[in-house]
């Protein structure tokens, strides 16, 4: 073959490849993305947009924005795009090239999601840039719109910035939905991760030879009996921990027909066919994936002292435990559904709710508590929560009281919750780690699935595993899960527990799944954590005990160690400590440093002394509770019996 023909063929291949790439790349929805067409499609708060032809990434221009303290709104100065029509429950990719020279403040490239009435639904934030010199680099964010989404706006935000930012090549693309999970293989109700050393297991299914034959499945916390009728599959579920009682009956119509065992081990038992999958998880969550349009009717056999009904999620809790119902629509699928419920009086047995669901949806029904309460750990695993890198002298003082030390977000170079998680001073971190190990303490650094710049669970877990392997810390503190996505939250907690099978997992989830509010929880998620902190931002009246008992304390709910952040609890702190202990909750020791004086921070306990409400009130009462529990005489709040010895 001649060289001319070879050249022609190479050119054709390159051209064809470029055409394929162009066809595969979704349309950029941003008007005037490189600022080449003047300022059309863009606006800047307070002043006209400035284009810069000296500094740009591609083309002839970039957008230049200057931050200073004379701006009318220096804490929220923006360049924003025109409205971009959006589809509900779709996935989008946001990309932008950013260059910056700032001495103070931070840049936050993000996308604002807006409903039809113009209300902000949420902001989807890409990587934050803090003070410093930043050459051109790409900030990205992959996100899903909510069912209420009407339009989007690119928001390029300066927060108290002194300096200049340049923006170029802005892109926002709607991505094609992923294929719906295939029903009939077990994959739709299989979740990565494990319970680690937590005592939650599945027993092998058994067949009871009655007419009609019944299948019985037992987990640590629940018992399920399945029976087929002429037109429906009926499941009766009962609680096994705290109280042995029937919790709910589930009726599934039309009947899916014979179900085959697809998997059975200590983590999950799965039954299914092409019409339906049932996953009986080790934490007593029943997950159901329909492969066709199916009706689910649930009748509650218990009433609650604490009840919630939000966006189709229903939770019923009393002093013995409870149950929760959690529908789910696959994010980014384009599917929408009205899941709202009118279940009747949730405080009494006999309430009911029903769901019409199809392919691309899940239904989760949880019985709790999911596992036994770990009394020994609740007494031993006391926690000091601090920031930066405390000195050895403070750690030595804390070690008289606590076994765990949490370092908050300012151990990271940029001080931001969303990463990248690069140490402010890696030598100092290892000094603290070495001292903790010498003193018999476990060190727990800060991270956040909710804030992390890459919202994929796998990406978060990958960096966590790499950090653990490189630095050898003993556990992790999570500042928030995925507020309105219980499936993602469930996955990240199970995968983290597999990384740290013995713990320590410390979770803050004040606005947690399933719906991102204070008063509703997913005990089947909380139970994977050793310690759960709640209450931040919640206005709680002095005599209001229900939230503390049925959400924050955790006892007979997730049976994790429960903490309450009571900064908006209208009760003196010493009384807060007493109430938490009354409900078998616990409290962390706040050990934050003071504001630096002449550039030097000081931590409580540096001088060998600790004299505060935690040491004066909480610590002695906790030791008294331990002695009473060991003697079998512990009494806690009325209606809340102490399980165990």
C-alpha cells in the first residue's frame, strides 16, 4: 500500500473517531460557554461582566471577576448564567475551567437547582478553591436533579474573596440514564459491604410444611414468614430484639409466582424471579425490587410514641423499637412517582399504607432495633472531639477519660469539608497518631460523604481506603450522609464498615436520610455506626424529651451509641447531660482549641487539668451507671428498661 493511501486512511480514521466522539458527547446546555459572544447569557452581581482577552484557557476571551471588601455582598458575590431548562430526576455533568489568584476567601463554582416557583431546591457545588495561586484546572460535579426540578443556573460564587478569578469553557450536560437493574438475578437487592464484627446475621431460609407451604427467614433482629395466596404474596414480619412481637403484614399483588433462592449467606437471603426480588438483609431491612408494575399494601401491627410520615416515608417508634417504610426511585432514571401516604393514626396498630411501584424502584421496610446494644462499648468508648493537631500533654490528660479522639476538618490543608483530603501537616498528624497509640487511644479523622467533591460512593470509598492504607488511622468520622438518598447512604455505611470491621465509625447525621430532616431516621443505616451524633440546628424545647429518646439517644432504635448536639436545646448543659444518660444516650467531651493568641492555639487539658461539666456531671454518673449495670440494678428513664445483665 502506498504512503499516500496510508495517510488518507489515517486521516479518515481520525475524522471518523472525532465524529463518533462528537455524537457521543451530550449537548452543552450553557449559552455562550466560552464568553466569545459578548456577555450574552451571563450576569454579574452589582456590576457588568468583564471579559479578559489576556488571560483565557481557549478561544479569545474568559470571564474575569474581581473580589474586594467593598462589594455590597462580599460573602455571596456571583457570576451566573441564564436559566437552563431541566428535567426532573435526571443526571447532569457540570464542568468549568477556573484560574484564580486570591489572598482571602474562596471560590465555589456550582449549579443552582430551582423549582417552577423560583425556589432554590439545592446547590450542586464543584471543587472549592481557597486562598492561593491556582493555574487553569477543571472543576466538575456530577449530580441528579430532584423530582421538583424546573431549571438550573450556573453560579460562580465568590465568598469574601480578595483577588481575581477567571472562568472559561463552562459546560452543563444532561447524561443518558443508566439501564435499569435487571430483576431476577439478585443484583437489584444486593448491596456492597458487610456488617463487619457487628452481630447482625441471616439464618438460612426454612420451609414450613403447612398448606400452603410457608417460607421462614430469620435475621438477628426479625422473623419473616412468606405465604402465597391465589392472588398475592403475603409476608408477616416480627421483631426479635427488645420485644418479640408482630410488626407488620405486607401484601404484594399480583403474586409474583414461585420465587427461587438466588443467594443465601450471613449477609443476605435473596428470593426472586423476573417479576420480583426480595432481599432479607442482615440488619433486618427487607428490600424489594419489582420488575413490573406491582402493588404493595402494608398494615402496621404496632403504634408509635414517635411517628413520622414524610414524602411517602413512614416511621413508627415506641419504647421497644419500631419499623420504617422507605420507598425509593432510582436517581437519574427520569422516573417520577407520587409516593405520599395517608396511613391513618400511626399511634395505634392497624394503620396502613400502599405503594404502586414498577421497574426502577425499590421499597425498603425496616424492623428495629437491628442488633443488641453493646453495653461494654457504650461505657468504654468515650470520645474527645477536637480540631487541628492537639499537643501530647492534652492527649495524655484526655486519656484518663476517653478511648477515642476525633480530629475535625481543619486537619486538612484547605480546611474544607469536601476535600481534597490532603493534610495541613502530615508530620503533625502522625505525631498525634503515634501518641494516641502509645496512650491506648483510637484516632478518628474527619471526612464527609455529603460534602465530598465527588458524589459517587465508589470514589469516596476509594480515597478513604487509600488514606487508611497510607496513614493507618483507627476509624473515621463522617460529617453527614446523602440527605435524601437512603440507598447511597446505606451503601457507603456498609462499605465503610467492611473497611473498619471492628470500628470505629462515628457518624454525624442531624439532617439524615431518608428525607433530610431532623425528626426522621433510618435505623438500619445508623446501626452500622458505633456512635451517632444528632441534633445540630434543631430547636428543642427544654421539656421536649421525645426527640432525645426516640431519635438522638439511639437506644432500642439503631442500638448505636447516641449523642445529642444540644446547642439549640433550651436546657442548661448539665441538665442535658443528665437527660441523655436517663435515656441511655452518651455525650462527647468537647475539646476544641481556643482562638489563636499570637498565632498559638491552646487545648483544654494541656496543663494536666480538666474541670468542666462533662468531667463533673457526666463522667461520675456514667461510672455509677456502669457499676449498676454490672450489678444488674441499672434503672434508666420510665418505660426504658436496661437490657443486659
